[in-house]
């Protein structure tokens, strides 16, 4: 089977002419041109799922908001990423993310090193505009090296994707829907009993919040090493191109 060669397409982002390959997403082209679009679930090298909806953009002529991480580029399209309407949408979405779980930064080991916290500062969100739900999930500290706290999970699925697509262990998945959604190990077993987990720690390093952390780390000391995973993904991509 002959793979069709990607064509170069020209379009506009915030009034500026940009170019990209036809198989690229709006977010990829924006990143190539150093145009900032906020994201929480996206990670370069992993598949895109559009889970967080923080990267919504406006397309001229369309009444729908499109997630930039999954929206493919088109010739002549006009994209807006920073309208007042989008800023309101993102702040409301962020409010819902905070309200769905228990994100008390002062007692979190990732305080000061959390992408969700950084996003709230970036969007100038001082409080949630929707009532907090405060669900109570059981913390899994059964693993000898790591801790899983579903109460801080934003269900971005980075951990699931890096486990499947990079480590190849397929040890993680999602169970239930909506506010009851949570990450599980194997068939919803304690982490220590997972026969699929290789204890590589990649899931911990790509987690944007304090959901997956290392044991023995005190508050505000959990610095994730996401760059190591990105370097691994880029090295694999370059190797595949050769």
C-alpha cells in the first residue's frame, strides 16, 4: 500500500499566515510557529484524544469550537486562539476540572510543580465558578515506589497512553464515566497486584498533577521529569524516519 504524501497547506492563525502539512493538527502547526494554545491532556509524541478541551479554538465560518489537538488543518482556514469568548470558555472548563476533584494545592506534593495549578495562574482563575463536588476516592499506596490518588486526577489519560504507546505494558485503563471516571490497573486491582505493570514510572512522570507521585517525597517536592519521556519519544520518531 502506497502512503499518500502529505501536502503543504497555508492558512491563518490569529491573522498570521502559517504553513503546515496536511496530516498535521492545528496545535502542531501552532507549536511549530511558537503560537501558544493552552493544553493539559496533550503531550508531544503521544496520540491526541481531546480530553481536557482546554485547546478549543474558533474557525471562521463555523459555529463549533474545535479542539486544536485533534482538528486537522485545511487550506485557507482562519483560526482564532485568543478571543474573549475562548478565554471565558477555557476558564469555565478549568473551573469544572477543579470542581470535579479535590485539588487543595497547599497539601499536595506537586504544589508549585503542577500543570493544572500553572494553568489556573495563566488564565487568572482565582476561584471556581461552579460548586465543588468533592468526591472521595480511595488512595492506592500499595506499590512499593509510587502512590495513586484518584482524588487529584483530571482524567487526561496521559498515563494510559504512555503505558500503552511507549512502555507497551497496557497496564492502565479507564473505568466508569463522567465524575466517576478513574484510572485502574489491570482489572481494577491494587497497583501492587498488577501483573502487567513494569514499574517503569513513565506514568508518574507524565502526570500533570499530584495524582501519580513517588513515595518519600514531601509537599512541593514532586518535580515530574516529563522532558525525559518527550526526549524518548522524539528519539523513537527520528529512528522511525530513517
